[in-house]
C-alpha cells in the first residue's frame, strides 16, 4: 500500500513541477546560446534577462517543491480528499511516511534540475577555473578534498531543507487543531517550529563550545577555524540537525495518530 500511496503523491507533485523543470532547462539553453563573444547590444540585453529568469526559476523550483509537499499534505489529510485518505486500510504512520518520502524524492529531483540548469546556463572555462581555485584554497586550508567539501555543502543544504519541510508539516498538524484561522495558525506554528529547530542547533553548538575552546571561537572571533575544529563542528551540526528532524517527525506522527479535524 505504501508504494501506491507514494505513486499518487509523486504524480500529484510532478504534474506541476515538471512544467517548471522543462521551462527552467529551456531558458538555460537559451541563455547558453546567447552567451557569445562580442555580442550586440540586443543580444546582451536578452542574455541578461534570460540569466535573471534562470535564477528566478531556481528559486521558484525550490519554493514550489516545498509548497506542493505542504499542499498535498493539507488536501489529503484535511481537504476534500481527507475522507478517502482516512478510510484507507492503512496505518497512520504509512500515510505520513508516504508524504515524507515523496517530498524527499521531489526535493532531490528539484536539486538535480537546478544543478543542470545552472550548469548549462553559467558554465564556462573561466568560471570553472575560478571556482576550482577557490575550492582548492579552502580545501587546502582545512585539509579536505574538493569532493568532500561539496558533499558537506550539499549535506548542509539537504538537512536544512528537510528541517524546513517537516516544520511546515508540524505547522499544518497543530494549526488545524484550532477551530478558527487554521491557516494562520499553521504558518505561525510552522515558523515557531523552524525557529526552535535553529535555536536547538545553535544552542547545541554553544553547549559543546563550553567544554571545547576551539568551537567556542565561532562565538568570540572571526578567525578561520583549525582543521580538527571545523570537522568536529560540521559533524555536530549535521548530527544535531538529523536528530532534530527525527524528533520533529516523531512529534508529527504522534500528533497525526491522535486524529485530525477534517474541514
């Protein structure tokens, strides 16, 4: 049953997102075509407009991926589809898991499309050498490979987006337990959850810093951290984020199992 739920959730999300994916890649290709040496004024203006459009679509893809996940959850759990959802012979945990897995899959797909779009639109030999030299400098300072640096960067982005995603779902669960102004309360509770998650991460780093002078440097100085301290800091941040995400999901599942008030 999980596969069927996941299938329908993905179809719902992709039938809109695919439009943004296609347009984003097409605009990126047009940007590449108009990126030429010694362009005319008209071509230069068109190219700049296309570059701005690519950036706009990158932002739109991320926003719409999040919004589609939240809208799907709301419509399935509280909207017109909720009566069918809650009569299915499946556990509440399975329904919730389907929403989370479909959201993760679509988010990863969106990140891939964003990477392809930016690569097609912006890649050049000079830009590659510039970025490579910067990454090589940073990786040299911290004794970490460029690949490892990219993996750490992508991991931080992933856990940050997942935190935002589950915080939004928390907002929907608690906001719809109110009798009035459900959407307003949903936004409020989602925002509070997200802020609390960030404070937990920051607080955890600070608590570790009380017994670790190296980590405490980030609160007292602007100096570059040593190799060992940076790796330890990143490890702490990623682990705490994962624990926070797990904790929020457990709260969400517990709240979801207590029952919902359909509209």
